[in-house]
C-alpha cells in the first residue's frame, strides 16, 4: 500500500471514530457554553452614578455587563458580544453563581446567588426570576444533552430496569459494530476500484506508447 493510501486510511478511521463517539454516545460531551439572552434589573444598590452589574461564578473571572445601567429595561443580547459567554456548565456538577453590583466603598452588593446547574435547562433557554431583584434568561443549547446534575443519592433500580439498560447498551454496541464493518468494507471496495482504475489507466498509457513506437518504426526488429 502506498504512503498516500496509508494517510487516507488514517484520516478515514479517525473520522469514523469521532463520528461513532458523538453519534452513539452523546453523553461524552462534558461541558456546555452558557450565554445571557436577556436581563432586567428591578433596582440598583448604588445611590450615585450608573451601576456596574456583573455575573460571577465561584472560582472564575467576573463578567461585567456594560449595557445594563437602568432599572425596568429589558436588555436583550445575541450571544456574540465581546463579554460573552458567561460560563460553562459541566455534567453532573453545579456552580455557585450570581449577579452582583460593584460598590466603590464597601463590599459589592448581591442581586442574588444560586446553584447553577445544567439540569436547570429543560429547553435551550432557562429563565431565572428573583423577586425585586432581576429577571434573567440564559441560553445553553447543549445543556439538555448533558447528564443531569444531582445532589441526591442514586436511586435503586429493579432488575427489570437493569435488564432494559443492558438491552439498550447491547443494541447500541451491535449497531456500532455493524456500522463500522459496513464503512470499512465500503472503504476497502473503494480502494480496490481505485487501484483497478489506476492499473487500467497505466495499461492504456502503455498500449498507447507501443502504438506510437509502431507508427514511428521504433519497435524491436526481430
């Protein structure tokens, strides 16, 4: 097999491996990006000047919202702003996050703090309302595909549920195996046809060369 065919084979099998992982095992995706879709603040804590509102998750850098300066105004965003995204949520793990207002004299004021989890997103958008503080909508299209975060002990399943899970896993493995075999056979067939075409072209060129030699009288004289 030529070096070019070997390189093509490696690229093909890498693509095949990634396709199988993301098609049959979407739970392997371990994090999802969260952006702010809209927010309305109901009050500010600073008496003088415009407020500086920011979002912060524990252990991460804060994200200032430069446009949010007035109460009673719904600020909508596209998710493409320079300060987006807000954070990333990981599977089976919540974050302690909140909205805050910068204070020039004392500690920053807190609009609200909460446990932010991927399981909050039953749909791509999730709305959080805090009375007399704010109403915010978050956008996370990949959160619904993450395994749900939970702080409770795992529930006990009966033998019937266990058997059902085993059957689903077995079917997934069989489908993956059949798909791999089919794709490998298709790839090998394509390689065989390509070699046959290359050989046919080579023989055709060789025959044309013989014809030219015969016409010019350059053939071997016996």
